[in-house]
C-alpha cells in the first residue's frame, strides 16, 4: 500500500492531487487543519493536511491508457456536474464500503510461516527500490504507519479485526461527509433542501451523509426530484433507520413489575413518572406504587408525594441502595412500581454507580433513560456514554414542545443503539405523553 501526505488549501485541491498521484482507487485515511509558516507559532497560514493511500494493485492500473481513467465517473472527476455525477459518487461510496468489508477478514488472518509478518516490509522495500528518487522521498511519510502496522501484526487476531473494523467505519464516515460537503452543489435542488432541513434539525454529519446516500441511490422519479417527493422518501429512510429501535410493545408490558427512571437534572423524570403511573392505573387498572431515591434535590419527595396522594397510591422513600429491598418488599402487593432516582451531575461517577446499584435490585424491570430534547446533542451523547453500564435501557425524550429541533432523536437511537419508548409534549398529567414510533420521529424531523 502506498501512503502519501498532502498539505493543501482546500479539499478539492487535495482530491485533484490524490487523483493525479495515486489514481481513482485512492482512499483518504485522515484529514485535519494545521498551520504552516509564521513566526514563533504565530501568524501561520491555515492549511489542510490530508493523508491518502492506495493499494499496490491500484498503482499498477495507473499505467493503463489515460482513456481508462476518463471512462470512470467518480467523486474525483473534474468538470462534471449534475445529478448523474452525484448519484455515481454515492454509489461508488457504497461499493467501496462493501469491498472494504469483504477484504477485512483476509487482512485479519494470523501470521503463518507462509505469510510472515516481515513480508509486507519486504514488499515495501522492493517497491521503494524500483521507484525514482522523488517517490522515495514520499515514502518517508510511511515509516510511522509501517511501525504501527508491525506492532498491530503481533497483537491477537481479534484485536486486529476490531481495529480494522473501526478503521473501515471511520473511513466510510469520513468519505460520506466529504461527499455531502463537496457534492452538495451537484445534488438536485430538492435533495439540497432535504440536506438543509437535516442540518437545521441538528442531525449529525455522519447520519446526514447516510440519509443522503440512501436517497441518491434510489432511482430518480420520472420528471426529476420534487421537494415533496424528496421529503416523503427521506421520511421513509429515517423511519427505516429507526425501525430496529422501535418499542416492542405499546406501554409498559404486563410482566414488568419495576420501572426505573434515571437521567440528569431538570429533564422531567418525576412528571414523566406521574404521567405513566396515572395512565397505567386509570386505563390499565393496575395497582401502582412509588419509590423515590431522590432525597438530594430539595422538595423532590414532596413533589412525588403530591402525585401519590392524588392517585391514592403508596410511596416509599429510600436513602441508599441498601434500603431498596425492604421498600420493594413493603410494596409487594403492587402490580407495577415506579422508581424515581435523584437527578444529579451525570459526570459524577459515584452517582452513576449508585444508579446501577439501585437498578440491580429490580427483577422483571425496565430501565428508562430520560433525556431532554432541549439539551445539546453533545451533552446528550456524553450522558448516554456515562450511563452505558446501566443495563437494558430505553430512552424517553422529554420537552418536545419546547424545541423545534428533533435531529437528536435519530442521532441517539442510530448511533447509541438505544430503543425508543416515549415522547413528552408538555406538563399536563397524564395527557402530554405519547408512545414513540419511527414514523412519528421521522415526521418530527422532516415535518408533515
């Protein structure tokens, strides 16, 4: 494999150089902004460092007639505009992803006497010797990656396989982002409107790129893309992406005895518990009980106690995980027990550990992570990561009435693999809560 580093002013310039130097089969391994020149680290000019690579087999194809190169219409082609070019580029991105995934098991095979770890280095040495001096200078940038490759070859095959899988995924996401950014002007106007809508909804770049790729792979409607058609097809794509995370049943299943609610401060856990408890009691005729461990926040116990008095159901207060078992025993005659936990700083490891200890007491239980749609996506992502050790959780998105941006729903479910459960749309108990569905989420993101 040939690896080369470029310092350029823009990504189109880098793509043109990569196409000329490495050919149409080259892939971009990494790109980042750097500063060059200047004095004492100041007044430097902003540049982009791009590292690209190509397989040796692709290098042999570079010597073919130039006509073969112009015959391929891909993302590196110049002077081509319009829908056809964009569609071809997105199709090639998908083909490259599939080819990389097929090649991955072969690359992760353990080293054998017939295939020693030093073989890649020997091939690289022979290749360097056959190259002119200008090529040998370029090879210098390969020394660090080559050393890393030797170290990874000595690791267990499973570790190598995981590393390769992560590399393929990262390359695919980067390539898709480049496609969305660099080919956006070549997309049909209706598809550009779809992309603009997703950006306004704060959908993650990787997710937006995946949606646009799926949309462009579809056959173009007769008469071209209209905005109505593009939005309708996009809603279908989003619904299909969320389908694996749809609720398995409407409401809380009958075989569930405990429902735990946890999340950061101010997301509406207690109000959400009151809505679900009232619905379970009034509509499903289930005997309800409350347990609250939220003794940290002022008046939190009084708030849940008020709801318990209105519904005429028992309430237990626990101050530590050790008190959970006796409290559950005292409510053993209830069909469904709602457990409210303290809303505290989610970055506090001790708090997260306490939540996990509480959840471990529940048998036949369901765990709900409560997130506010008014929060920034980066914060929501950090919350999900910090609660990763809490098992078997679903997500409730609250305060849908307080924002016009719903892209976080797709981001969290698609990237963090969390199952949908409910959306809350206000403070009225028990009315302002609805069961989540992929179709409803797609409509919220793309509009009706």
